[in-house]
C-alpha cells in the first residue's frame, strides 16, 4: 500500500523519491491539474510520480465504489512527461484491481470515443489540455459521455489525500494497437464534402497535429498545415485556440495562402477555433451562434446549452428566435456543459472556450474538436454561395472581448470572486451605476455576470483549472461601451490586492 500523500515535498531529496506528493488544489471542479514541472523550471512541483500512482489507486477505489465494471480507457497527450504520468497512473489503477486499456498517444476525444467503441465504462485521459508546458492532469469519467463533476472530484480528492485507497487483485493491462485508425475511420465514414475547401489546420505543435490533417484530407479538404509537427516544446505558441497569439498566426496564414477558413486545435484536440476567409478571428461563442442558426434550420425548436461566458446573441438573435431555438445559459466547464446537454437532451452545447458538444445525429455528446470542425465545414457545404465571412456578417453586430485571465492563487481565487459578487450585489441594491449605466440584472450561476440596460455585460469567475480569474465583456451597442464595461469590472476586481496581471487584454480603442 502506498503511504498517505504529502502536500509539500522538496525535489532532489530522499523524501521526494520515497513519498507521494499531491497538492490538494490539483483536484479541480471537474478534472485534475497539477504543475509537474520540467527541467529548468523554478516553480516547485505539485505532484510527483508516486503521487500519480496514488491518484490511480484513488480512482480505482472510486470506480469500485461506483459499482461499474473496473475497466478503464487511458491515453496520453504529446508532452515530454505525459507517458511517464500515464504509466504511473496505470500502475495505481492496476493496484486497485482495474483493467487498463491503453490507446497510446491520443487526443482526449479519442479516449471518450474509445469508451463507446471498446464498450468500456471508465476513462482516465492524461492531459494538461491547453495549459502551458510543465502542467499535467487527468480528465476522468465513469458515465459516458459525461465526465466527473464537483461531487465525484471531491470524493476522489478525499480518498487520495486521506490515503484510503484500497489494493485489490485482478488488475491487468492491455495495449490497444492502432486505435487511432478506428477513430479516424469513424469520423471519415461519411461522404467527402461537396464544396472544395482550402483550410489552414493549426495545431500549435500539439497532439492534434498527428491526426487532424489526416482526417480532414480524407474528407476532401485541401489542407494547409500550420505548426502540425509534434514538438512538446511548443516553440511558436501554446496550442490554445482561445489565445490571441494562436488566432493571429492562423489569420496571417489564411491571408498568405488565400484559404477559405482556418481551423485551430488545442493541446488535446477537444476544442476548435476558427478564422474566416478574410482573416477575421471569430470567437467560439459567435461560431456557436452560426452553428445554432444552421442546425435549428434543420431541427426547428432545437434546444442548445451555452456557458455564461458566451455572447448574449443566443438569447436575442432574431433568426434563432424565429426558428424556435431555445438556449440555456449554464456554468462554464466542459463537464458542466456536457452533463447539461445530456440532461436536457439538447442538440448541442457551446462554450466560449471552443468546447462544443453535439448529440445525435451529429455526435455522441462529448467534446471533440474534429467533430466541431466537421460541423463547421458541413455548415459551409449547406451554404455553397456564401463564405465563412459572409455567414459571420449576417450575425447582429456585437463587440466582445477575448477570454482574459488574471493571475490569482488557487487558494484565494474563490474568496476574491465571493467579494466581487458581494460588491456588485451592493451596487445593484444601492442603484449605483456601472460604466455609467443602470444594472439591469445579475447572474450568479457561475461567478457573476452583470448586465446593464443597453445589453452590455461583464463576467468575473474563477478558472476551474488554473490559478486565475476569468473576465469576459461584451456590448451590443459600441466598442466604446465594451471598453467602459471592462474598465469598470476591472476596477472592482482591483479592489482585491491578490489579483495579478492578465494573460491578454483588450486592445486600446481607436482614437
């Protein structure tokens, strides 16, 4: 039996080699993320390989508690240390009596697909998703197609940190050869697109580079590759299609080669970002509105789910209203939206981060950047006389920000959000304006979203997977109002000295 984990151990010591290290904050709301470190990093690690073994034993113990068949799909993303993490996790799962089905190097949606294709109830995908190099994590689920939420993560945390995991006999290991071929065959079983499309495919040198070009070419797309070579140093930019640096690179490539669209995938391939044929970087929530328009035309009265970071157009767009589309705004987070889509039997769910979830007849309910890309290309196929830019121009105009993240320690961020919520609630009670406008409503389903009379809104919430606070603003009125709202929200945030710098922010408004 492994010893009970420690919350702090110093690298290059006997204790670090002999004891499990698991920092409690790594158990997030709906998956697990820790700073593992890399050569030359000064930041102390939050987990070691013995800690990952403890995590595997804890997950195996929880699987037995659930009463499901103790068979687990696992895979790993393309990072220098991910295979070592997966091997340690596998050892822990086997020690807890689980049979591990290893699909090798994979995108997260390949592991979700394997639950269906191999008829296996549990998934444990080793990935840090879009997090910077040095991070690691595990996305887990035991009720396909959904993944763990707060209750399951809290129980897993308690088992691991208390050392109450249990050894069992019967553990086994199986490597599933050539599983990528099965996944590719599933996505390419439909006829090629009728429309000949030239697409920039950007992968940030992450895992998707091994699969995305192959899939899209098989569907008849003329692929222009951008940073698709696997390189776990991520030499150009972090593979994150919510990051403006990656979107800018995609836009430049579109203009350089005259492409019809750019498709960008994150580090584990479950998200997709879009740049149109004119080099416009379209935030994922607006892509969601475009897809909702297209799909609700085919499925009148369709139900959609979106996260609270998303544009207000899902509620106000006249086309969606005319087609009877219904939209539910819910908590940000792939596990939250995935489960909400399942519970409401929604046709699709959209997150501003680029996690999109499609139920039948389009998908199986989980987030897959490739399925998203195919859905966007299907939309273009159904509109042969229009470009991506044409479809974008048809949306009502709003001015929106990228997702902006301000540094704030994991131990402090939720307390900061509580204080920000209280501050806005007091402002509303006192009829105090924000950005020179009356507060029309406050939504606290996830952090706080403050909306003014003219529809301008700002959101503050705690990141579920990084030590950050997330800020998003939008205005249907003007770019000036967008900036006014950002400065007003940021001023409230800056009343808390624990809040640090943003990773990216709004560009200065035109003079």
